[in-house]
C-alpha cells in the first residue's frame, strides 16, 4: 500500500489529477488530490485532505515525512522549487514524479529506486499510454540495481555509500559477485559447479519454483568470481564476510541484512510517530531487536490513513499494509482477545492478528516473538518471519 499526493495547477492538469487519484484509490492506495490555482492556493478536491484552504507548500511540508510519492502535474521547474528546501537524502526522501498536463511524459525526479519513483513512472506510463523518461544509469543500461534488490527483498543496506561502487562496476562491465546464506525463490545461474547445477535442476523439477536452500554464489556480470571488482553480501556469517572484504576490498562490498520482523500496530486516532517510535524502541530493546530489522507494519483498515503510522513506516523504511476486520478474524492462531476492541473495530485483536495476516501473505515460516503489548493508547505485537530472496 502506498500513500500518494497528486498536485496540479491548471484546469487541464486538474482533470488528469482526478483521473490519477481515482486510479490510485482503485489500487487500494491512500491517495489525495490537491489543486493549486493561479494564486498558488491548494484546494482539496478529494476526501482525506483538510477542508481549510492552505498553501501548496504547507501540504508538502506536512506530508513530506509520511507520503510515499508526490506526483506533480505541470512544469518540472515548479516541482523542483517546491521540493528543494525539503530534500534530505536518497535513503529518506519520498519519490517525486512530474507529468505534463496532457499526460504525454512521466519523469521520476527524486528517489527513483529506494522510493519507487521509477516503478511508479512505468506504471503511470502504462496507464496513460505515456513515455516514461528514465535517466538512472542502471535502468538505462538494464543493469542490476542493488538498492532496488534490497527494497524488494526487505533487506537493510548496512553501508549505503557502497551502492555507487556496485553500480559503477556493473556499468563498466566488470564482474560483481553476490553471496548469500538465505533461500532463493526461483532458479538462478550458479558460478560453475556442475554438481551444484545438477542439484538445482533436480530440486527445481521436484519442488517447483524455489531454488536451493543454503549459501549461494552468483556472478552478476562476467564469469570468474575470483576476478570480481565488487561484491554484495546478503546475510553472510562474519568470517565469510571478512574474507570477501579482504578479497574485494571493504569499500567494494555492499552488505545487506535481512529485515525479519513484522510489527502489528493498533492505536487511538492521532497518535504521533514520535509516540509510536518511542514505544517500538522500548519493545525492541526488551527483545534485543535492532529497529532497522522491522521490515513491515500491519494494522486494520480503519487505520489506513493514520498519519502517525505512515510517518513511522517512512522513518523505518518499512512497508505499511492494512487488513479488514473480516480478514483479521480469519487468523487461526491464538491471540489476546479484547471485548472493548471487538466493539470498537469489529475484531478482538488488531496488533497480533494484523502481523499474522501480513506474515501469511508473504513469508514462508513465522512465529510470534512478542504478543500484545499496550502503552498509552497503543498496542504492538511482533512476528518474526523466515526471509528469502526473490530473484
């Protein structure tokens, strides 16, 4: 689920604005439509935004820390001037895209990979029959992008400065090695090892789409891992990671860590990201979990627009998903039931059930590591999942 703000300036742009907002809502995203007239005053034209008249800059400032993507319809220069004072880093900024008012071109101008701007641009180009204008080198050259790979696989990038080194090596046509101890979904080519290759072929024939469990070594470009210019280490034991860094150079090894926890949240309306994060940090300390290991947040659909949860998800770089009361009721695992919660939202437990629901949606195996914890109008539960890589 995404939170998207669409902004337009002209009447033609306003019509496209409404079309895009309707599209995102139909995709079950949280979407707001904002139209700025000649006086640059923002006038909400969809439910969800505040009803008072406000400056477009106020909308950006308020939504910047909790919105997945901003879609501007109009001149790129206007968008650049609006967002410039808010920019922080490629790891934290939301995606920003610009469309012309006729919907002929879609241009991601900020956070194309980690924020998903390139993917949204291609999605909208397909919807409108438009041209997606992509300028990122790895996309233009159809090369592997380590930050996209990490985002898609719920991996935390330990040394993000190394991303550029991986991309540079691939763009020069130099071999880059990937080593992992995690299971891989879907078959991939091995570094030459005939026995392992035959084992994989037998496994795929008998087990379907899943690859071999256990450590894998893959060469992304070229043939010989001994000559790799850079490497990607995904959940490698410390000793093996040290050996890889010694062989390639520490600055040339991008280290990715599995984010193996799902946070289920229930809260009273209006709880801030600061309150939620403070509670979460307390819980993580008790469980000896690093906060970056939270891969996703789950809750009930009545909280789909809850500002505090959205901002927390952005701070963590974690996805946010919600489920209906009916979906939550289908969870078979034992939960801490509350008659008050049942009367309020239609289900006896939100935090545990929602974490279970999301784990069932995209994990192989999972277990509850922290049942319902309550504090000051907030409840949280944490489920640990067994992660795998999707190639």
